[in-house]
C-alpha cells in the first residue's frame, strides 16, 4: 500500500494554491461585515479544503 507521507510530499505549492483559491471563492458569498460569520467562513474553508485534499488523495492512491 502507498504511504500517506508520499502523498503529502507529492502535493505541490500549486496544488495548495488551487485548493486555497477554491475555498476563498466559496466564502465570497458570505457577508463579511457581520463578525458572527467568521465561524461560517472558517468552517466552509475547512470543509472545502478537506474535500479537495481527499479527492487528490483518492486520485493519487488509484494512480
């Protein structure tokens, strides 16, 4: 079985920038003037980042 460490080392700066850009894009729909939305932004960013990394891992694992 492939090592998770190898997967982590396979991620490039470009991969992480693309994932970050997707997460940032998703938060644009949230009203940032309301300080109470900070938790929503943080949660949404975490979910999108996790899903994107899981998708990359799945692709890497089956390559």
